[in-house]
């Protein structure tokens, strides 16, 4: 026969009571976990506290935070730097089609992220940032001709960036960097630019050639002037000293007597030997 263990009535009641306490604690813990009274805000984020759907002034930094179950919820917003590429069609001051591609780096003001959420919500980039970029680009490019947009690109960039600083700053957004990736114009205008550049290069080449011809002409004039001056000096010298021709002939004579000579035998070539007055005396 088996042995039957009979538990005292008081011990059974205590055991049941302890079991109920344990089960109750587990149930409370499960309910607390299901209600999520704690929220984790990640790196580069801020938490916006909503109490019954209304935005609170309190902003949660990175880390673990306690919220009141059923009453408070948290919306997380990324406050790291964002990069936005936008294409903005516009017109230049001389009514040329301009297709501008820009790159914008910006971030949400972490100290006013609750105000951003209250006024703009989650889709602030499509509602505020992109339209602001396009309107700023149109406003500035309309003040410059197509040629000036290319020549003064840095100035155009700085003016657009200044407008974005003002417009987005009033919407709790901070501009970090702005750059113009490219200006694109119509095929007709780009073809005209190419023709203009070719014409400028040809004009420069012609100008250089004209300058070369001018310099060479001046050199020839200088050479001719020097030769003429040399001839004048020689002619002046001959007039002043007729024997200079005979002296030059003597310098060039090789010492050989010619086979045929004019003026009789024994005469030296080109030399007029005339007895001096002293020798005839």
C-alpha cells in the first residue's frame, strides 16, 4: 500500500498564499513591461515628450528615461547632420534656363526640437527645407546673367547660403554647409558659349600674330636705319678724305701684281702714286 502524506491545513494555506504573491508579482512585472515606462534615446537623437498627445517642454537627451505609462509617449528625432541633394530649375537675369544642382548639409537645433515637432511635425524636410532651397536659388540666380553665374560662382553660393541661414534658422534648423554642384544651361546657350570661346581663342591668336609681325617689322626698320646710318657715315668719311678708298683697297690687296694693268707697266692697282712736293724740290 502507498503512503499518503497529509499536509496540515495551516501549511497548505501558507503555501497557497506565497504562490499567489509570486504569481501576482510576475503579473505586475509583465504589465509594467507591457506599458513600457522606460524609453531609450539613442546617440544623435533627442526625445520629445508628448503628454496625452500635447508637446511638453521637456526634451530627453541620450540615455534611458522614465515616462508615465498611459499618459506620456516619446517621439525620437535625429539631430545629426543631414545631407540633402536638390535640383532647382530657375532663370538667369538674361532669361536663360538654369538647372542648378545643390548639396545642403544641415541639422535640427537640438535645444528647440520640441518646437520643431510642434510646428512642423516629422516631414519638415519636404515641407520646409526643399522649398526654401528652391526659392533661394531662384531669387539669387535671377539677379545674375548666365555668364556671371559661371564667373562669380562663389559669390552666388555665399548669397544663397545667407538666405538659407535666415529662413531655416527661423524654423529651428541650422545650415552647416551649402555648395553648388553644377550649373546646367540649355544646349543652345552652351553651343553659343563654345563658339564664343573659339572666337576668343582665334582673336587671341590673331592678336599674337599681329604683335609678332609688328615686332619683326620694327626689327627690320631698326636694321635698315642702322645700315642707312652706316652708309651715311661712310659717305661722309669719303667726302672728307678721298684717299680712304685707296687705303681700303691697299688693305684688301693680297700683294700679287695683276697680269694686266691700266695706266702702264709697273703701276700698282687702285694706287695713285703722286710725288710729294717735298720730293720734287
